[in-house]
């Protein structure tokens, strides 16, 4: 199913939940709605589901406007953050309940539930009640209940938030594998940028009800259009330094207190002559080197495979990943080398990128 949102808006009085959201989701595509709490991602999802009625705008399924259709008539499957399983029903009854509501014969229900349960790896648990299941098993039951309807569209509202980190990792893989196998158009709401980056074909980043960007994960990561996107996407988050970019002897220098970095001309020329701008660079694009810019270690955070260093250069605070075997300590002086081909520049007033414009 192809989904189109055209100027989709939801308001409650003066409160704007979603503000003129326009995007297209192709048939079989997996799209993530990403943003912090209160950004409008769930509001948009619930309008697509038919649970909220839009204040303005259109929702189209395969070119047909569905604003007037009730949720039960949209042929969607929905998986919530809370599994919403019926405690008095076993797994078979929980998964098969949507089919029972449609009046599907018992034998057909059992057959379809068994197929879906086997696909989810819970075919041996059909007689158990939800209280006898682990969190991951309950999540699989909720997903199975959405799939058994054979929907044209799958909607996920932060479905993995209640699981521990290890289980979230395995369920991410399971959901993506199932979606690819079944070819069902899917929309996945999350505040976790790792989930969005690893699972989605395209990501819609939202803030304050507005669509900030809609593009593939690599474009979002390498060419952030706004300061918000640059800081929100990536873990550890991007470093930001207030600099002034000037041209001297044919070279472009990004300068701040105790900081002077020669940057490529194709990037520097777009930031030069603007006074103070914000330079962004990701921690993985900074490394320790004998010929780098000197700074003092302020904090060391052991992460296991790496140490995350917080290095102070003048007024700037820069995170960099380092080898734990170096045994670096707070107060040590280190030198940092920057991958200048990856630096970003942003306008401090508009917060828009100076490098990537439409």
C-alpha cells in the first residue's frame, strides 16, 4: 500500500500536535517517525490509523482519501508500546481475536494463528496466558495479532520501549526481517535514533509538530539539514564549537579560543565571512594524534570497547573515542586531529546548515 500525507494537521485549540505534514511512503517501504517526546510523531501515526481525526489535510491509501474511514475499515495492523493483551485469554485467543471479530470460522482462525505464531517463534506457546510469558514473548504475541489480519499497513508505536537492551536488539532484527519477508508497508514511531537508523528505509524527523527532514538514514547522518538533526541523530552526539571561518593565504581556517583548524575550501567558503557560526563534527571523526590541536581531558567515560573522552580546548568541549589501553586520565593533555572533510557548519540564528540547502 502506498501512503500519502498532504498538509496533515492536528490542533487542539492553540496546541498544535502536527503541523502540515506532507510526505509519501511507497508500497513495501519501512519508514520511521523519529523525534523527542511531544514532537508529533504519535499524533501523526494515530491520524493515519483513524484514531484521531485530522484538523486539516488528507490521508491517502493507494491514491484514495481515507479521512472518513473508521480504523476497522482501513485494513491496518497496529502494535503499541503497551502490549494490550487480554490477560484472561491464551496466546491463541489473543492473536486470533481480530479474526473472531470478523466472524472467521474457528478452524480458519486456528490455522492462520498457527502460521503467524510459527513465523514469530511462539508456535509452542499457544496455550499460555500473557502472565506466563516473558516481555519479548508478549511483544511477539502483540505483533502476531497485528499480522494475523493480513493488513496492508503496519503501524508501530514505540513497540520496544518496555524491553531490555539485549531483547530490543533481537526484536529490531526480527521486525525488520518479517517486514522484508512480508513486504508490508510499515510506519514505525520511535524516539530512539538507533532503532530508526538500523531499521528504516527512510526517516521522517519531527520537532514541535513540524517535519524537519525526510530522507534515507545515511543522508540524515552525513548531511544534516538543521542543527537539531545534527545533534539528535548519532551516538555519541555531534560536537558543536562556536567558530569564525576566515580565509588566509588561500586557506580557510575555523577559529575559536585555542583552536585553529584548516578546513576544505568547498566547506569553508560557505561559512566564511558570516561572523560566528557553529561547527559540528562527530566524535568518530576526531582522533588522538601527535600533530593535533592540544586539549585537556575533563572526563573519561569507559564504554568497554572504547573510552569516551571529554576534552576541553579553550571554551569548547569535545567528545572523542579513544583506545582504553591508553589508560588516559582526567587532567592529561592530548592532541586531537579532525577529519575536516566531515565537518558541518550551521547558522546560529536560523540553525540551518550552511552546507546542505534545497
